[in-house]
């Protein structure tokens, strides 16, 4: 018989979202017909802008004609899309051939681990988006979960006490550092000077940063960096991962990209860009052409304006949520609210309480589903994440209920 990939033996059960679903079901069983509103998951809810959907549909109909048909495309994506992404998001500092088009950020985060093998050291922000840790465990880059995290992974607490920017001195030399800004789940955005510290640390200590910028378009404060490549020195120490999922509602369409600068090197001096090209050609076969034409449509002037207005809609939801959880009833419970207006997540701390207990209490009293912060790592304990992805009327209704929490 064939042995199981030993990484799977180390992986703890996927706990967070199945457990949320279980508790929700249990609540419904004892309160039949109750209308629960979910502000729990990070899934987009608003329709695609029509100008973007129409270009995809035109392209699809073209595929039904002799002239318009095309089969496999370039493994790295349409040249026009790679160039347009470079021009719109990285003007003057990244070239089109450093951009690789994919089927989404999560898939790229998984593939990127194949570049470094199973012996690489890993450091993550704590709390963090689960794929950084779970993917590392599957690839064998971590050991068993000893209850306070996986052996071999350095957890860097990102908490109010350090303004959500970690103590870098905890990171070992030659580590892969996963870093997400604007952050899921905390909503925190690192400043330019913070990212400069991160980049300098990485360059001095042989580290590579995997920078997840999936929420960059939610940044409204012009002084905050939207890309790691805005920081001097980043071209020798960083890979950026991004996606159309959150800004354009492409969670179901599936389209993302990675940026690997040509200067990035391994310890032996060989080129990461070259290996990444090889991975994309070998393990991936190019993103959907329909999605890529959708991506091009997003980056035309009307598409960019449409994306911005959908994000504004979610940011308005977030502002409504923030105002609610800053209310007297939350303050009386000791709640501390963290939200700067640059992400779709409001992060709320209930000092001395367990995240799951707060989750249960809110579900029970308000019939609103949130996400327990502890599900994102030990550093998320005592917090809950409230998501602004939802129809405005549902958010307003949920907030009315929370006002009497
Ligand atoms: C939603 C999300 C992504 C996007 O993943 P896709 O696979 O592109 O849909 C990536 N990173 C973070 C932190 C996210 O929350």
C-alpha cells in the first residue's frame, strides 16, 4: 500500500468554518425558522459590474465562432493583461514579464511552496489567513500541532499592543515570511516605514517575503502602501500575490496574479523568476481565457470605476458595523474596536473572554454569525471578526440587532 503524505498526518482537522456551520445548525434546530444573518465569511455578495460581465459574455460568444475561438493560451497569461496589471498597479517598478496570471491567490500561495521544498523555515503573522500555515504543513515544512501551534512555524503575534506589526527579531534566518496587508482577519494595514523594516530584515537575514495584497483596493488612506514593491529593496526579497476576487467580485470567476521580480535569488544564486515560470508551465496550464478577458475589462477606465464603487459599498457597510460595535452596549462589555477604514473586516476584542463564547452569545442574542478570531491562530483569541461582505439591508438589520446586544 502507498503511504500517506506525512504532512496530512500532522494537519489538524479543518475546524473553523465547519464548526461555525455546526453551531449555526444547532441554533436553528432549537429555534426553528429563526432568520440568521451571516457577517461571518469573507465571500463577496454584490453582482459583477455590468461593463465587466458584458465583455466576458462577448468573449464567450466569440469562442463559438471560427475566428474567435482559442484553445490553450500562454502559461503565464495574456501578455496584454500582464502588461496592464504592471501598468495599473505597479507603474514604473514592475514589468509585465514579472507578472504571472493565475486562477486565484489561494492557489498561488499553495504553488509558491513548491519553490522552496519541505525544509524551508516558515514565519507567519498570528492571526493569519489559514492557507499559509495549513499549506506549509501539507508540504511538510512544519511538524505536529502541539496545541499552541505547529512545530517549526514561527508565529508572530500581531496584536493591539504592537499596533498589529510583529516583532521581527523572532524570525529565524533564511525563513519564508508570509505577510498580509491589509490583513485578514485584523484589517490592519502596515505603514511604509513598517514595511521598510520588514524588507530590510528580509534582505539582511536571507528571508523571502510572500506578500498577500488581496485587499489592496480597500486602502483609502493614500499614505499607506498598496504593494510591497513600493518599498525600496523589495525586489531582492519579495513575491507578491494578488487577486481579482475581492475587488471585482471574482471569487467565483477565479482570477489572480503573482509578481516575481527578476532580481530575486535563492541561496545558490539561481533565479526564482525562472523556477516560477517553470512551475506555472508545468503544474498550471494558464488561467481561464474568459476570466482573463474579464480581468482586462476590470482594468479599463469604466471597469476601474465600477470596482471602486463596489468596494465603496462594502466600506460603507464596514463603517456601519464599526459605528454599531462602538455603541454603549458594546463598550459596557469592555469591547475594543479595531478598524481604520481600509479593509472589509472589523476586528473586535472582548478582553478576558474566549472568542467562541462571544460568538455563541452574539448568535444566541442577535442571530448574527461572526467569525471567532481564535480560528485564525492563537493571537486571535478574545477577538471576533465581523465581515462587511453582505447586502446593505442585511448589514443594517444585523446592526440593529447588535445594538441591543
Ligand atoms: C480572499 C483572500 C484571498 C483570495 O483568494 P482567491 O483564491 O484569489 O479567491 C487571498 N488572501 C486572503 C488573505 C484572502 O482573504
